[in-house]
C-alpha cells in the first residue's frame, strides 16, 4: 500500500484513527512545552503546580477580607489575651513601651523673634494638666489621660481598633466643655458589608464614607451588642455620630481600608496550638508522675486496703517491702516531661514574636539564649518600632485632643488669649514628650552621647528626650539649677557640679579662690568697664 493511499481523508476521519491520535498527541505536547516556557517566565510564588495546588488566594479588597473575619478574629484575640500568658504579655509590652507612664505635653508658643513665651506656655500646660484628671477628661470619671492612652493602644493591639468620642460638655467640675468617651469597636454597626445612608453615602461596616473614602459619620449600636445580660428593652434604633466627634484609631495596611484588624492576627493559630500542646504535655506529665510501677502476679494480689472500690498499697519513704509469692515488680520510667518541649516552645515563640513585632527575649522573658550584643540589637530594633507607634499615637490621638481642648478652654475663658482665633497656628504650637529608655550600657552610651553633642551631631534636648523618660530640656535644666543653688546655699560641693569639680574629682582651677578683676575691654587700655558702660 502506498503512503498516498494510507493517508487519506477517509482514514483520518475514522473514529480511533491512528493519524488523529498522533496529531492530538503532538498538539498536547506542544501545549505543554508552551506552558512550561511560560512558567519559566513567572514568579515562583505565582506558579500553579502539584506543590501549590492547595495554595489558593483571591484578589479582593481589604474590606472584603476584613468583613468575613473581623468578629471572629477579635473574639479569638481577646480569648487568648484572657487565657494565654504570652498574649497578655505582648499587650503589656506594647502599652509599656508606647505609652509607659504617659505622654508629656509642652506648649511652644513663641513671639515673632522665636523666643518662647514662658508665662503663657506655663499657664497652658498647667490648665491642660488639670483637665487630664480622670473626673474631668473621662466621661466615666475613671481614666486619667495616661490611663486612657494605655487603654487606647491596648485596644488597638488586641481588637485592631478603638473609638474615642469627643463629648463637648464639661464633666467633673471642669471649665472646658470637653470630655472623652472610649468605645470598643463592637459598637460599630458591622453586620452589613455595605448599606446606603439617607444622604447617599455608603456605610461600610458601620462607617459612613463619601466618594473619596473619607469618614462622614459612624453608625453605632445604642449599647454594646455583647452586653445582653444587662440590657433592658429599648427601641431598635441606631445612633449616627458625625465624624468630627469620633477619633477612629487603627493602622491602615491597605487602602481603602475602613476597619482595623487585631495585631496578633497572623499568629492566633500558633498561640492556640502552643496553648493546647503545653496543656497536653502537662496532663501527660501529671499522669506519668502518678504511676510508680506495676506489680505482676500470677494470682489476684492481696491489697493493703480497698478505697472507693480500688485496691491500694501503702508506701512510705525509706522502706523495703517483700513481695508475695508469685509477684514481681516492674518499675515505670516515663518519658515526661518531654525533653523536646523547651526547644519546640522556643521555636513557636520566635515565630509569634516576629508576627506581633516584639523581640523574643521580651515576649518570652527568656534571656538565657542571647548575649549582650544580640540582646542590644533586638532592643534597638524594638525601640525603632516603639518610636514609630509613639509618633502615630501622638499624631492621631494626643495632638487632636489637645487642640480640641485648647479651643474649648479659650472659649470657656479658662485660658486667656484675646487673639487666639485669629492666630490659632501660633498658639497651637506644641511639643510632645513620649517615654524614652534608659541606657543599655551607661558607661559606653553616655560617653557616645556626650561626644555626639560636642560634635554637633545631636542636641542636649535630643539626648534628654530619648533617655530621660520623655522629659524636656527646660524641666531638666530647671531641676538642675535648683539642685546646684541648694548645694551652694548649704555650702556643699559635690563632684556632680562641673563648675567646681572636674571629671577626676579635682577642684576646677581656683573655684574656691577669690575671682580676679575682669580685664579691660580690648582697645580701651586701663579704662574701667563699669564706667565705660555708663
């Protein structure tokens, strides 16, 4: 048979044709080669093969992802903070380092030449400090301003967000018509993804936004939806609060993003697994510790007593016992506690600390696995994060509250500034003093800061702010001046006074000797300086 007669349209069209199968196989092989070539030009993380077939991901918006998970994430985060020591410690670390004992405030009102107006600044600071008392600044009368700041940053870390409502009326005998109400994020009406407000704005998980995503109002439940044990019947209505009365604190990871998520969302499963594994190991260790050994007997053994239908044997320290005929003792050597428990827990804690953003040493309270250099590096990394969060808290909470208070205080006559409303930018100048941190190695770091100041790389104000718990240079210098004056009045000389004693504990050249007359001014030889001034 010739090739022409073998390859014809009739044979190709036949069902199960060899030619058709060959052609199909070649086309499939060509398709696979093209797909393989295309895969070589892809990112490895985007390739889809047998090893990544279970790795599914969707290109959805931040709000779409938050909507499906927010309530459960928040509830699980709170449960872990209640019951897990490491989760509780993480929140405590964040509160201690971001807020500490509070964020100090210093007014910076200056004249046209840039000189600070000390009397006015002192008056503003004094009145603001009085307003920060719990009975005045908090609607509930329990949270002083440092406590309110600690609460706010704790809620943001644990719940992902918190609401601070500005109530424009005086509380607790205060003069300025302003107080703060803190609201948990559960109060937001988030049972719908989107809804339409009467004015046409979209309501996204309780936040009414305009076309640019800017908040216009917040829709709240009348009371906490989880407080059903203490609720009485009331009309089913919701509260619409204008956006200028609400400070909504949360970190924005993607935009647009209407709500915040708990900071532990990446490690919630790890924390829960760690808690369950630790509990299982403890139960196994307790069960193992209760078993001393086993008695093997050919016949039923005779017990010392029967308690609660169970045969028991008396045992005392330092005694020898004879076994009955036919009995044999087999000791029990359990493998608990598990020797691998500690390294495994350290592995889990390292991942958890990375997800939360704190160092392993701080989270675990375990400093046995690090030396000075590694501990110092981890602390410095932590402090960079704390400074970022301090700035974020000041910009988004401390400064707006202080500006609102000063407006209210001037309006109420608590602070007397006649031209305040025409020069608000001038009178709203401020400086915030968040907490700093002490030196890790004082001997080396004090010398390094001293050289930096002498070289002009830093100012004394920078050093004091970073290392003296948020104090400012004015307070430090005033306290220092008062200390030196007190020592002079009492006739005391200490080596802490650089004007009298040098670094080697020697008196500075003639500090106690009578001072010579001042020299005559240059160019006026022999002339009395006092006379020339007249």
